[in-house]
């Protein structure tokens, strides 16, 4: 599908491929077992310039967009889904700064993120507020010339290693639409503490933890964009930009599992023939390839919509996230099936793809929430089909 990409995007993919094949692939299973952050992989990504893809040129980045970001995420995830999110989560954490930060905040954080020196995370969810973002309880109260934050954020991907965290908290409990604000918190702010670190099924090389805020005092300059009450919309806009990256991670996992399954099917012999000669295996391989290619095309289309600021971007970002991650679960499960008994064993590579793929159906909005977002946007767009109403008899006319 290279013909869908610009030379720039293809160059980014080559760079990611280099890191993927030389550094990620030989180490992915080691870090999965150890559940340890792979600093050498992050270093290789930074040295290849990958952390700069989505950062504007004026802040030390390459000035490319969500499409190029997705191309890189997909290629890295082809070798390890954990490595894919280790990279992509820095885009998720920094999109709020890019989209809504003051110039001072951009100058302060973006150049470090572009070189890979600064790691960032995105703290939105809480124990009682996963899908229901508006129901969060973490408080930020105005205090003199700053704010004091209290509460616990949950499932903070990359949080335990991050230098900066984009944290959402309630500043106006009485308001419905302006209840939440976003803050840029640095790890050495007083009252900022990494809490429980999760033991996970997949993406085990990236730490996911709780963030405990105990009277965490922050200066006014930490308030994102210098304005309170805009946090919910800033979070939604961020997710519109980041969800294609989750879809790309899922497509990468699916492609990686398909690559392994294809090679295995041509090598593994049963009944005196390679199993790739059996039609049931051929059908599975073909269906896997159709799913991966169609999901990839949808990721590209959604990423382009986001880069253009197209009004349909929310819908397409949700569509590619939903479809890409659902097919990733199917394709990685089919890869395990093709490997048979060996596929279920940790000594073989494919069960990890299945474990890594599962989270993509859950984080950055469950696929149930994506379907809700898609349907809500379709219903809003229904007026463009008013020309059809004359062709639909109203029930009274039918009596
Ligand atoms: N862009 C801009 N504004 C938006 C928006 C968007 N995409 N979506 C909604 N809004 C606006 C609405 O227009 C509305 O504005 P008004 O009040 O002015 O009318 C306001 O925001 C509230 O919108 P809703 O009424 O639709 O809000 P809701 O409470 O019904 O929630 C939801 C909507 C889609 C369910 C939302 O809560 C949601 O996306 N939930 C999923 C959360 C999620 O993705 N969490 C993932 C956590 S991050 C993570 O996983 C990171 C990680 O670890 C890797």
C-alpha cells in the first residue's frame, strides 16, 4: 500500500523499520518477560529522530503530522506492540500542549519531547471514571497564585517513567460543561507520587501505574493554555488526534502476527505437506491479509482527516480505532491458531501479539465508546440526507 504514502512518510517508515528489525525484534520478548521499560529501545527511537515526527519545526520537531506518526507507530508495533505504545504515548501526552498550550508551555516541553529527552504521559482516567470522563473526582483548587491537586489517576500509561504528565482534574464541581481543567505536572512537583504499578497481560514493557496527588501544589503556569474549564474538550480533541495511533499500533500487531503465521505456514509440515498448501489455512491467511489492509487504509484516511482538520475527524478517528483494534484481535488470535499447540506457548512468538493487541480494544476509549461516538456523529450528519425524506412514507400515510 506504499502508493498511498508520500516519500516523506515512506522515509519515516524506513527509519522505524531499521529500529524495529535491529533493536526491537531481538529484545521484545526479553522485556515482555521482565516487564521492564526498555531504555535501549527508547534510546534507539530517539537517535533515529522518531520522537520528533509530530512536533512542529519551531519547537525542534520534524513538523510532520498524524499520518506520519501512524506510519511510524504501525511499523514499530509490527515487532512489538509494547514498543509501539511506548512511542505513541508521547504523542498522546503532548497533543494537549500542541493543541491548547501557551507558547511558553510549548517552548518549555516540546523541544525535549522531540529529542526523546523528556517523556510524557496522559492522566485522564480514574478508578471510578474510565469511559465516563466527566465523572472524574480528582480536584484542583485555586490557591493564591496556583492550584492544589488531590486525587488518584488510574491506568496512566508511561506515567511511572514520565518526566511530565498531562493531568485532568475538576476545577469547578458545580459546572456541567466547564467542570474540568488540564495541568502539566512535572515529576518533582511536591505531592506528585507514583502509586501502584500494574501487572499486565500485554504491552508489558511499558509501565502503567497510578498517579497519587497529595496536596500537589502547582504554579498558575501549569494550567494548560492558561485557561480553566476547558479540560473536557481538550481531552476529546486530544483523543481525536491520538486514536488513529492506537489503530496503527493494532494494525502493526496484526501485521507482525500475520508475518509470523505466513512464514510458519510455509515451513510447518503435516500429512507430508506444508500446512500453507491446505485450503483452510489459505482462507485464514487471505482473510487476515484483507482485514489488515482494509484497517490500514482506514487508519491512513482517518489520519489525513485529522491532519486537515476535517469536521468528520472525530468519527473517522473512532472508526479506525474501533475497526483496526477489533481486526487486530481477530488476526492475532488466528495467528495463534495457525501455530497450533506451539502458538499457545510462550517459547513461540505469536501469543505475545494476541496479548499486546487486546489492550488496543480498551484504552483511549473502549470500542463500545467508539461505536457510540461514531453513531452520535452519524446522527448529527443525518440532515444531509433530508432529500430522502420524501421517499419515506410517514406511518399515517400507510394506514
Ligand atoms: N471534540 C470537541 N468537543 C467535543 C468532542 C470532541 N471530539 N466530543 C464531545 N465534545 C464536547 C461536546 O460537544 C459537549 O460540548 P457542550 O457541553 O458545549 O455541548 C461536551 O464536549 C460534552 O460532550 P458529551 O455530552 O458527548 O459528553 P459525554 O459525557 O456524553 O461523554 C464520551 C462523551 C464520548 C463518552 C467521552 O466521555 C469519551 O470519549 N469517553 C472515553 C474516554 C476515553 O477515551 N478514555 C481513555 C483514557 S486515555 C487512555 O486510555 C490513555 C492510555 O492509557 C494510553
